C-alpha cells in the first residue's frame, strides 16, 4: 500500500486517538516513514503522521516514556521499541502493521 508522510505533505491528524501499539525499532520507522516530528515537547518525543492511499490517517508516537516527559530518566528516542498508533479507526493500526511486516 502506498502512503505519504508529514515529510511529503500536510496531513490532518485532528480527531485521531489511540488505536493500538506496535513493536518497532526507531531506525525501522525512520527507514519507512522518514524523520519524525519532534513530538509535542511534553508527553511525546517523536511522531510520524501517515496518510495511506486508502485515505486512512495514522500517527505513530511514543507516549510518556522519553525525555520530554521523564526528563533524564526517560528513554532516548532511538532506544524506544514500543510505539502507540493513533487514527480515526482500527484501520490505522492494520495499515501500519502491514507496512512494518513487509
């Protein structure tokens, strides 16, 4: 399935919420989706915004486990292995998993 990311175009992520979690290395996510945004500066450290060719929108982000939320005790972004997937439906996590499993 083809997709675009925030690195390619503006993606409207309003109304997205947690749909599930995936296990993935930071390097794998960068290879597939490009460089992340810097997160919200509070609870997230990295976020990818993705729009798939079927119109489904997904966000992939860490949540309250990095330096922004935990300070010095937080994980370095490149060591995070568990990521939240947001979207407007379960199709978001299905699409992300399909890309990760290729």
